[in-house]
C-alpha cells in the first residue's frame, strides 16, 4: 500500500471535499482518500498495482481541481 498526500490549493469547502473524495475513493486500488479542507490536501492510500498516480490526479482534475505539482 502506498500513501501519498497531494496538495490541492483550490479546496475551500465541504463541496470540494465531497467532490474529490467521491471521485477518488471509487477508483480500483484506492483504499481511502480523505480531504483536509483546512490543509487543502488529499491523503490517499492506494495499491499501485491496481491504479496509478496519473489516474488519481485525472480523477481530481475531472472534478475541476488542480493538483499542485
């Protein structure tokens, strides 16, 4: 299991949290994704053999949020 924390500067509210968690948690291989609104980041536990970081970032991008690179 890989753990990563992604910075997403546009996170500002509960809707952001719901959108991002709702997009990332269903991905194959994702054990859990939790948005910290105050810290503006997403903590993700995932299995790299089932999903990729690219797929996770794309899921966040599709919700209208940009991951800081």
